[in-house]
């Protein structure tokens, strides 16, 4: 149904308009847009343009509302069709055995198309496969991507997959066969055109007229549709005002300001929700109660009732999201307050807001209100959007990767058009679901940073703005969902960012400490300083020049001209001091010993480094740098104050630069002095000439638990942390110290471990390779390559190998990949600069593919079923002894390795093991290819912490045979 794919919170009039699109599509006449147009789809052996081939091509010719001609052919790919592609498309090797070659098939297609415009859903995919065949470029010069166009026409859909839209609007069904997909897209084409005509009056003409110098594939379509209402003015302010007028939001009170104590739901109310016929059972078809889920819900309820803290380790399958959402929702609704949930990533935030919370709202009497909040760079800035349609496009800021300037500019126009459509139909929302190609679109084209936001100087502030409106709406909801980083920034800002929430659940809490360390770090960066100086400019360029021009045309602002001239002189002196300072910082590379990546070096600024001659040069240059920063910031602040008093609607650029300079000054002073022992100090420098200008000094908080206990918990009534990986050998002490629970009275916090609902002992086998050479032995990589070859061949693919070191991964891949290719197995590697998201998608979609990857794949990556059958960990993931945090801890505590490095490595292994079993039917093998698991006493800690006790310790030569036997017994 259509309602199933509409974004939550879609205005009712938009819902009604969408409901009428299929009916309108039966009668509307779109003239040239459906006269002699080709709809096309292809099937291939996979997703890789480099290695995969066409297997089927289908096309249809549209005239009016009818298909008047069809084209379909199998294509002989010259290679076996992978089993997962056969299962998906039902195209077999027998089907394509006698089919035309790709060159013959594409030649026939070109004759059928005859140069007519081609419509394809995700046209880049189909077009690339067609045009890489000789003669493919002759098929058509005009390809229209209906996926991108549907995002402009139907911005309130949660998915723009052809199958989902075809089902929702009653078009032909999609079956992953080319002609069926063509039939579905032919029906959707008119729905998409109708959707475009439903956009606010004047918007289509506004979009058609922006940046006429760009050859944009959608301009002819939008221009043609705009002819129906020519000359109608478009006002985004008017559209937003009309949208916002429909909402009724009333801020909830701060629970600490209420006269009466809040009342928690009774234990019987919570448990009843999980009974047959209860609220939770109504959320899911075929729901089965799990004792661990009910126990977790009761713990969250108890924490709310007693204004206390919880740490709950909930194994895979417990269903922790619903377990904490249900008591939070009952508590918030009963007391008329707002409760909060913080997740690790925006993807998890979207999961809660798009799935669990709507289902819970439908199941609860009188529903449930909820909103998500993200950082500034996730919300469109309407002032920036308006300017983007008129100002010069920042094409030079995009790495072309072989693409033309027009292609990049076209992607920018598509992003602008999609965003305009979205904000014209959405009271609230962010950019994450819009499918924008951020590789071509700098985020600052459509967003602002907190410092850049003009707030009261912006015509959309506050109620018409999506970001500030989101914060207001969140304060009126039962549940607000955000991410760790924004919650931590709110703590740093003393509660000025988020609504006054006093009861929080922090999900994926194992990463909360590390995120806090990142968010609360001080950084003095050469790149940021260079950008600030470029923005600042001088008497002829930049902000100083722009403000001088404004002041010279306003008599009341004339006094600012002298101050701005003084600021220009200060900026020139600062530029010299900045160059000298970062030159001195770069000199620290001479005393650094390893650490960091290929070119970069991370140096701990401990006692030895601070006694060096190289550091003395940094201090000397730093004192001058800080003085110049202070002088320039002072002059700019004076000039900004005079201009603000005299000029209305003053741009915020000068204020932004002042803030950056002040933050840099304070950070540099703190790091150079180095007397605040709550920080760990380090320098990041490079020995490579090509990386000159990337230097930075960093100060990170050493003990996050102390910070949380001092700065956050006193303001909270309850905080519940939950994750599948919190304990080490069944012990919570590492986690409770990391988050500061050990600074609270024992009566105020409680820790609970809930076992997984899955049978890990039966479903996960753990294999320890006992005789692997020491990881630092010269023979280690050679032996590892052979072990991995045995594992991949025995498993038949679908193996994920998780490395801690890029050099080692690349060296093993270079030897292993050709050997596996000869055995008919496909192996990919996480290459430097590659997209982790695309690699994840490829790994999930190509069932037999194996992957070698780094840290970003150790957690938060789901690949259920046959896609992932084996995880290999070559080396236990201990932190580098050169890591500044490790060195600082070691200098302060002789037991630092056992207190921090060991438990952190154990938790990382638990996270990696968790990739294997994601559903109750998954099975898999975890291979620990580090002999230290058996040779060192601490190895037992790793094994005790794993969810499966089914552990086999084998010689390296036996691992492959074991896996072969495991596969036979499945």
C-alpha cells in the first residue's frame, strides 16, 4: 500500500495528492514527454562494471498511454552466471547459451531505439553496461534517470525502488526480469510526471530556469510541464509558512520543573505489553515473547521509576530496541514529558524512526509522538538552498574522477531540485533519505555549520527552518531520537542544543566513550586555519573586503572602515605567524618513531617530546601564533560589532571567522602549555612533501567517565546504556569505568547481562589456529595467506577477513586474490579511499563474494544468511603501543595494558563475532588466526567472552578440513 512507503509525518494534503496520482495517470496527457519514448532495463551477471556482463536487455516504445512496440533479447555473457544472480533473475546458463553476443544485442537495441530518449531506473547502471559495449553510444544521446526524477516528483516516499513504487501505485509488478521491469516503469512514468505537476505553483518554472548554462537532462521535462502554469511566482517562504501553519506543537515541560514527581508504569503494565494481544504483540505478525526482552523492559522501567542508571548487555536476538522503547513511551505519555534515545549512527536513528517507533505508535492507545534530531550538516539550510539556485556552482571543489564538469554540475542541480521539492512538501525532515550524490555535491552547498547559521538574521528562522523547527517539534514529542555525537555536543553546550530531556537510553553504548573522546577533543589544524584565512581575506578579497564595501555605502557604519583596515593588517601578520607555527609543528616528524598511516605520523606529546629541541621551536612559534590570533580576533570583533549596529540583515561570515580564530587561539594555548592533565596531547604530522599543510595538534580527554560523572549525570534522572558487547569475561567493570558509573554511589546504578535468544553453541563454531607464527614473525604473512586460501576454498566464498593493518591486508591480498580467482572464487578488498557503504552493498548483494576489510567492518555491519558464512580475524586487535592514548595511560598506570588495551581488544573481537549470527537461522565459523589465543594466558579472556562455547583448537593445516566437514554437516 502507498501508506506503507510514505515517510512518517507526511502532511495529510500531500498524502491525498499522492493517493490521486494513479487515477490522474490514467487520463492526463503529457504530449511530447510520452510520444516515442523508450523505456529500458537490463539484467547482468553482477554489479561490477569491470567484471560483470549483460545477460538480458528489454525495451518498450511508449506513445501516449500505450506501449506500441517491444524489444527483448537474452545476451550471452561469455561467462557462467553466478548462482545468486540465477536465484534473483531466474536466468540460467542454458537461457543465454545460444543468445547474441553483447555487441550483437546492443546493435539490435540501437536499431530499435533509433536515437529516441531512453528512460531507465538508475540509468547510470544500464547506460554504463550498454555503452561499454562497442556501438553502445549509438543507442541514444538522451538518457533520463527515472530514479533521480522520482525523488524530485515524489519526495515524501521512504523508498524509490521501482518494485516498491510499482506496488504502491498499482503498476505492473517487478520480478527482476527485464521486460517485467520495463512494464512497471512504463506505468510509473506517468505517475512520476503527475507527481511533478503536484509540486507547488511556480516551482517547476523556478527549477527549469536555474543555471541555464548547465546541460541538465531533466530541464526539458520540467520546462515542458511548467508551461501549464507559466509566469506563476514561486515563494519558498510562502510555501514553508503554509506548511508550518498546519502543525500544532507545544513544548513539553522539563521534568525537573514539574510540581509532582513523575510516575513510572507498573511492572504489570510493561509485562502485559509483551503478552499475547498486548501492544508489542500487535507490532509484529507472528510475534513470540522472549523472556530476555521482557526482563530488559522491566530494567528500563525500574531505572525510570527509581531515577537510577543501568548498563544492560543484551545479546543478539533479544530485541532490545522495543524493550527500551516500550517503557520509555509509557513513561513519557503518562507524565507529558520527553524521553530520549541516542544511537551510534544516523542509519540506526532512521531505523528507529522509520520502523520501530511507527509500529509502536500504531499499537499504543492514543498513539505516540516522536522525532529525530541530527547535526546541522544533515538539514537543508533554506537560505543556502535559495542561493544555490542562483550563485555560481562550486564545481572546482569536487574531485572529478574522470567526470565532466557538466556531469558534476548536473548532479548539483538534481540535488537542488530534489531538496526544493522535499522542503516544499515536508514540515520536517533531513537530507539523508534524498539520494543526493555527495561525491558531486559539497555539503556546504545545501547546509551550514552551527557557526555559519545566521539564526535571527535568516528570513526562515525559526519556525520555517527545518533544523530549528525540528528542535522545537522534538521538544513537543514523547520520544526524541538522536545520535551519540549530537548528545555529546549537547553535554558540551550545557544542554543548549537538545530539548530538556532527563531520561535517556544510549544504544550501541560500547562506542559511546570513543565518540565522546572525539567530540570533546581540541584540534588546531593547518587546514582549518588556511580555510579561515582564505575566508577572511584582506582589503581586496574575502570577508574583510565584503564588509568594507558594505560599510562604505552606509554612513552609520563608516567607523568600521578603520577597524577593518586594522583587521586586514592583523590578518596579514597572522598569516605569517600561522605558516611559521605549522612549519614548526611539521618539524616534529623528526622525533616521531612510527605510528599513523603510510605518510602520516602521530606523536604523543609526553615528557620526552616536550623536552626536545623540535618542541621548543613549536612553543616559540606558538606564542607568536597565539598573540596574532588574539589580536586579529579582537580587531574583527570590534569591526563586526560596529557593522551589526549600523547594518540590517548583516551576513554572519565575519562572526563565523571570529569564532574560528577564538577557538583556535584557545586550543593552541591549551596544547602548548600542556598543564591540564585531563587531556592527552598529540601531534599529527607527515613526512611526505605532498601532504604538507595537513599538520594538526590534538588534545583528547583522557578519562571520559570522569567527565560524564561530573558534567552530565548530575543533570539526569536516569541513563540506561545498552549494547550486545559490554562485558569482558562476564565482567562489567571495564564498561562501568569507561562511562563513569564507578564514580556514582553503588545504589544509583545496576548492571545486567542478558543472554542471546539464539543458540550460539549450535550455530557458531569457533576455530583457533594454535600454531600460527607470532604476528611479528617474518613467516607470519606467508602462513596467513595459505590459511586464508584453505579457508576460502573450503567455505566456497562468503568469507569476511578483518585486518587491523592496511599494509598487511594489501600484501596478503596481492598474493591471495590471483590464487582464489584461479579456484573460481571472487575476493574484494577495502581499498584506500573507497566507499565503505558501496563495498558493504556489494558484499551483501554478491552472495559468494569474499572480502578483506579494516575497522569500519568490525561492527555495525549486517549480512545475514548465506552472504556471510565465515569471519576470520588474523590478528587480535590490540591498540598500537604508539597510540598517544595508550602511551599516556601507560605513563600513569603500570597496569594500563590489562585495564584498557586487553578489554578493548576483547570487545572488538566480540563485535566482529557478532557479524556472523544476525538471525535465529544463521550459522557460521569464526576463525581466530592468532596463535596468542592459546600461547598467552590472556587468550582465555577472549574465549570466555565469545557468545559460543563451541571452540576447536586446531593446527593450521587442519582448519580447511574442519570447515569442509562443517559444511557437509550443516
